[in-house]
C-alpha cells in the first residue's frame, strides 16, 4: 500500500485518537472478506508509533467444537458464528478501562483456525484501538445495536471482486486447503457473507478504495 495513502489515513486516525484527551477512541475498519482490512489496519497502527493497538473482531470466532454443536461448522465466518455480544463487551471495556489496566483481547490463530484468548495486550496509555472485521457495519442485530454504537468512526475497504476473490482463495490455500476446496469454500461461504455486508459501504465514514497493488483512493 503506497505510503501517501497510509499517511493520509494515519493522520485521520491520529486526529481521532487525540479528539478527547480523557477518553480512549475506537476506530473500526469494515469490508467484505478478502478486501484487505487487516493489511490496512496493520499499516495504520504501525504508522501511529504506539498511539494505537489492533484488536481484530476475528478473535471472537466461536470454537469449532461449538460450531459443530450448533450445526454451523459449514458456515464458519457467517455473522452467527461469532460471539458478537462478547465482542461488544470487550469494546466497552476497552473504551472505559480502569486506571492503569491493561486489557487483554483474543486473537484468531490462522494456523490453528481457532481463537486464542488473552493474546493481545492493550496498555492503559494507548489512546486509540483499531478493530477490523466483516460485520462492523452490518445492519442486523446485534451488530447494529450492540457493536456499531461503540465505534467512533468506521472505514470501509473497497476492492474489485475479482482481486478480492483471488486473494481469499490464496489465503485459504496458504493455510491448508487444496486450490479446488479453497475456491469452492470462497464461492459458497465467503461470497455469501460478502453479499450480506455490501450495503455497509454506504454507512461508512470513509471509503478506502484499493487496487490490486494497493490503495488508490480515500474518499
């Protein structure tokens, strides 16, 4: 991602972090699967020199054993395969930490394909939390009522569908699926989720349009 765009977005995030010296802010980065949310979030956090911490939504995936119990294992990644209320509870705690408290957040370990608790420390002196995930702008409960009000600003990452799908397939192959199985999963599961979140774009505070080689427009 070219540095001028990271600089522009980092400046916006920096201003958000300093908008109120007494309150921690939370910036959300949303978009369909494979859009590049994590890449953008990591770049912005890295450019803020310790002012921000990254807490992805993916740490709230339900464990495979629970998905199997619920009969949802073949839809892993859909909105009802996350602990949305648990995610909202963590965002609430991150916004209003006790004095001197380091808050520990879960991550999602792709090699295991499982969430890992207590993996991401957020020190008390960090003024901005950046969180990213598919469903931050989903106009469905509990995402719209429990999660969205806890985000001070939400950016939408936009990329052409062909690039996005190929990135998704490559990711699944990297973490163990065969090319055929990866393509089948993406076209059946990930693309269903992409269609479900598409309307969130119009509710975003900022749209970051990405080209195959990086970010080409911030609007």
